[in-house]
């Protein structure tokens, strides 16, 4: 029986060429699978037709937008996930949901190999292949761009020689990856890390320096997740989409960073994630009001670990699942309203309200109505500072310099 390969298909030049390339190299039949995670661009049916025109024996499209929002973006929000304190894991989160659909298609079509169009220099190859191993250890992977040295020139040549229905001139000079949680922009002139990003590269956000009326939005959270915007009920997907529009208009969520890739390279990455950054900012501020101090402090370390794990392609790991259990517990009290002002590239929280609030006006106030017994502070400081004091007295006694 002929081997069958399920290929992660985007509709772009590289993966379109991969279809014919894989068939020629391996003699296998290719089944193209395009997963809609909220990327813009061509209609999914157009992409499906294109895959068939490029020689796929079957082509499937999967609408995974709600699944991606509910099962991948939502845990990331609850984890306050920001790799290197900045990157909301846009691409890292989409790979596992794509892998799930690839593996399901492989089972359905009796394929034994999963293919993708990643190069050998990035994180995504790891996320795809480790993901496949986690869900289907019997399947193997193929990556023509990496394993058979498919350069851009060769891809264009192949597309032209085989009359593939792709406009090779339409290919962006950047490597883009989009989904509803944001967009990643790499390569091209950005590889000189002294070059400023130009306005042209952005598509989720408008120029934040353009003067606009600020937009004030109230987001209602239930256990760490958005459930209403300005009093209107929303799903997770709708919340991200609406905030992508509203915060995007004010240039919120642009990130320009040099990032530590899993394969050891430092790489310049530009991201836009207006909805994600607004939600992360708002949820974190609400958590500051409702999560008990020691739990909140511990959660910061978990957040970092969670982000590194997911960045490193370990979505389907027992540790991620266990940390999600912890994050669910942390978010148990993260319910209430957050008022956010979107303006000049920033999402600024200006108000918070919660039935779970630990904020006690009486304890915090410097005005009349103070219920905090300030006389207790003195004894507290004496005891808190006692070990320091004893050690300092000893050091003085033996003549060790104090500082
Ligand atoms: N560096 C980011 C990450 O590893 C973005 C990768 C984007 N992928 C792409 N094909 N442009 O998550």
C-alpha cells in the first residue's frame, strides 16, 4: 500500500510546494490539512481547493477557532503566560491544537507520517514533532524544508515548473504566523536588530502615535476568564476578537524583542497581540485584588515555568497538566470587573471591582476610618528583623565589616 502523509498546510508557497515535493521524494500520497486558528488571509475553502490543485489526494479544513480559544488561549490567560516576561506565546499555543487535528486526520486516512513546512532553525519543528510523539508515538514526521533543503528559490522554481496555482510574488518578505491570539513577524530587515520595525509590517495594530479618543472598556471575568465586555456576554473567542479590534486600533500589544529559542539561537521577533495583552493585563490586575499574597507569589514562578514549558514544545506534558490544575485553583477567586483604558499603545487598568476582593478600605486608608492597628507594626518589625539584628551583632563582635 502507498504511504500516506498528512501535511500541515497553510496555503502559502512553502507548504504548497511541500505537497509535490513529498510525493516526488517519497512516492507517498499527501493529505493536506489546514487548521483555522483565526489567521487572516485566504478563505479556508480556497485553501482547500489550492491543496488539491497542488496534488494533494485529499484536503481537509478544520475550524478550530473556538477550540483554540477555549482550550489553549484560556489556560494561557489563567497562567498569565508571557515567555521572557513579554511574549504571549502566540505560535507556541497554536501548534498543539494543529497537531491534534493532524493526528486525527492521520488516523482517519490511515496515514503513517505527519509533515510540516518548518525549517530546522525554529521552535515550531520541535512543537510539531514532540506533539505528534505525545499523541501518536507510532507516527513519524517529515519536514521537507529542513530535511531536503528546500530553499525559497527552489520552492519558487518548483512552483513555476509545475504550474502551481500560487502567486509567488505575493509571498511576504517576512515569516509570518497568525492566529487569534496574535501574530509573529520575523526575518527580512528585522534580522538586523538595530533596525526599527516599520509601520508596514503590522496588521493587527494601528500606529499608536496617532492621536485618537481613548477607548474605555469594562471586562467581566469569571474564574480568570472573560465572560462579558461592557456588560455584553461573550465567549472566549469573541472576547479576544473584540479586543483585537478595539485595542488594535490604539496600537496595544506591539512587542519587539530578542528571544531565546529552544534550539539555542537568539532571534529578533516582533509580535502584535492586542487582545491577548489587554486580557492578560486586566486579569493580572484583578488577580492582584483577589488572590491571597502567598498564593500570588508562588503563582509568579509557576507562570514562568508554564510559559517556558509551552514555548519549549511540551504542551502535552504531565507537568503542564499539573500546573494547569494549580492555575485553576489560583483563578478560583479571579472574578469581577476590570475597567481598562486603551490609548497610545497601552492597555491601562483604571478600576477593579470584585465580590472576591481582599482589598480592605479600612486597612488601606490613610484617611479617617482606619481600622489598621498601627501599634502592632512596631512589634512585628522587631520580630521580623530579629535574625538580621542577631547576625549583625555577631559580625560586629568578631570584627567582620557590616556592608
Ligand atoms: N518565535 C516565535 C515562537 O517560537 C514565533 C514563531 C513564528 N513562526 C513562524 N513560522 N514565523 O513561538
